[in-house]
């Protein structure tokens, strides 16, 4: 569980040698300097660039610092559909991934507890998608759902969609692809919490005359909340910034562009660095706020 | 004997179906690596081994693979060294700024790739530093670092400091203690961290796309080719990488599972 691995320090800590500040510095400094140079400096540089204005004498792609806050109102006005769409896709896909993953993680983590071989096999299959290019997997779905393909023929014949309608390029197709691509990131943290879940608590609940539904909402769900939170963060954040699934060469169309789509085209094609930067800073700010409030309301302060 | 009930079957059947669903595009990708296609690779044109035997008949695919392996190897090496040092420092030593360091390491994992990519590209652009192999490696080390720290940290936490103390009691110098005791015990964690870093680097597209300039990696090749149709040779490479990795993981997993099973039996 990547997110919980940080933070909750004191509980599992050993009382190692605590002196020798020199060794600490030698161990930590190279990595921290690296992050400072290539993570924090770029973020700072993004903020600076997001406040630039076109240079009066320069050509396309030349800007000077001008504390030009208008870049922000410009991107909000121009890219509002993309901003709303990104968070809408991320919300729906995260919920879908959670609903699909939870029973699966429960089965592997709880039901297969005494079947180590089967459990290892299932876990390996859950992470198997990590070992093959996500771009090719997404293209595979594209081919499977292409208009002339067998799957769509079936859909049309069953009357689920009109022949004039297409699956590819729709909101649904993009959400489908995002959900598919991020399910393992949800299943793994859920599995980690469910694996440690003491099943005797279920019996205790049943002994106290709670029905299975009540046992689930009052016992299982609260205990597995840390897994749900880290899974949700691990899935929601990358989806909000993704633009590959939504690209017209993959599962999307011009009508499914997301924040990432606009950052990419502004940065790499239009050389409009201030707009791309302002949009990135906005995305980052929204995500920092979401993460902070989510963690706070769910009561797992030690997550960060 | 337990009574047979449909309710008991729901969860296993669901789980098998969910896994099967996850595997569909993988199977599809592997099957289409045997497709006798000319341009594009979307319709089945018959079975052939040709694409497997002549992957480098498409030099662009092979070049992209070579770049990805080089970038993955170098980035993994650097990120693993920096990250292992960070993990040891964080777990073993108490210092005031620890919470701050944890946060600093958490943030890159919580930042969307497009922000990381645009941020670094903007920095390189402002410094007039031309994008290429070096900038991609710098970027990959950056986003792999936190994941290495998390993975190695979990291993350092399970390590009993008494073992190192025993080594010191036996007059081993700090160097010997580290290389003869600490490092071998941490090695499984370091290896899994390195594997994770390599797979993250090898499959990364968005950050690479922003920072690679003229250099093409395997994911970037697929993304660019997607507009015209991805050649079956790309499927061959992805399938080969997949089959090799899954075999390795299965061997390690089954080995561990058999050991655990024996321990359960002996109890």
C-alpha cells in the first residue's frame, strides 16, 4: 500500500542508532537534492511560467514574466468543459474501479487465505496487466469495440445501441478504458488491508444478531477504509491527469478531450507555455485540495 | 461436509470473471503478434511466426525498444541507489524534519504525470537545455525515486537491528556490517524496488512524451503509430516482455507459496 507506507512511522519503528547526523545527511541528501532540483524546481517553474505574458518583441513561443494572472481566468473560461470532464471521468471511473475491485480483493485476501498457491496465482494475474504496455492494451480494446467488430455487431443486433451510434469516441468508452487501466491500482491496496482483516470479527458480528449486510457496513467496511482511501487516491489522481484513453487515436474523440489533452496541445503544439502551465497548476491545486479534504474527512491524518 | 449453495459460488465465479476480463486485452495483444498483417494490425489476416522471427525488419520498433531498455536500465540504477539510501536513512535514524521528508517523497507520487512532464519540460526549456535521452533519464529517475523508497522502506522496517549489533559485537567495522549483514538482508526489497522502477520507466508515456524531443521510446512509438495503425512487431515486443516477466514472477510467487504451504503444514 504505497500511500500508507509513508507517514505512520512510530508504530513499527525499531530503536536503531539515533546519533551520527553525518550519516543521516549522507543517506538523505543525494535523493532530496535530486527531488529538489527535478521535482520542486519544475513545480516552481510552472507557477512562474503560468504568470508570463507574450514578449512584445518576440515571436511565437516567447514569453516574459509579467505577473499575468489573466492566464488563469483565460484557461478556466476556455477549458471549462475539459476541466469538468476530467473530474467527471475520474469520479465515475474511480467508483467503478472500487465496485469491481472490492469483491475481487475480498476473495483473494480473505477467502483464499489458506490456499497460498491459488492466492499467488490470482495476485499475479491481477498485476499481469502491468507487464504489458498499457497503450497496446488500450488499442486492443479499441479494436475489440470497433464498429465492424463482432462485439459491436452483437450490441447492435441485441438493440442495445442504434446502428447510427458508436461506442468508440463516447464518454462511456473513455470511462471504460480508464476504469480498466486503473483497476489493479485499486485492487492491490484493497487486498493489502483485507489480507490483514481478522475474519473472527465477522463471526462476532453475526453472534450479536447483525445480518450480513449490517456486518459488512459496520465491521468490514470501516476496517478496510484505509485501503479504500489509498486505492481511491492511487486511481483518481492519475485518471484526472490522463489523456491517452481520451485521445482520438485511442478510445476517445474530439468530444472527450481532458485537461491533459489541452496541456499537451498547448505545450507541445501551440507553444503556449503560460496557458499549459496555468492549467497544470490548477490541476495540481485541485488535486492537493481534494487529497487534503478527503484524507481529513476520512480521518486518516497520518496518510501524508 | 458443507452444504452446496449457489451463494457460496458467487464470489469465486465473479473473481474468475473479473480476472478474465482483465486478461482480454493481453490475450488479444499476444494473439495479434502472430497476425500476418501488412499495414495496421486491426483485422486478422492469418497466422504467422514471421513477425516474431523478424522483429527488427521494422528498425524503428527495434530502435525504440533499445532506447527504452537503455533509459529503463540507467534510470533504475540511479533511482534504486538514491532511493535505498533514503529508505535506510528514514527508517533507521530519527531526525526532526522526518515528516517533511515523508511529505516531499509522497508528493511526486500524488502528482499527475502531465504536471510532472510539463513542469520538467518547462524547466529544461527555460534553461535552454535540449530534450533528449538525458532529459528522459532525469525525468524517469525523478518519478521512480519515491516508489523505490516505499518498497525498500517496507523491507528496512522488517529488519532486526539486533543482527547488526551482533555484527558490531563481533568487531565488524561499519563497512563490513553494511555489506555482510544489512545489504544481503535488504536485497529482496531492493530487487523488487528495482523491478518496479524498471517497469514504471519502461511503460511510461506521458512524462517521456514531454521530455524526449527527437528520441523515441517504445511507448512513444506506439502512441505515435496509433494514428496510422500499430505494426504487429510492436505486439511481438510487448508480448515477449510480458511472457518473460510473467514467467519470472510466477516462479518467484509459486516458490514462495510452496514455502508458506510447508510452514502451514509443519505448524
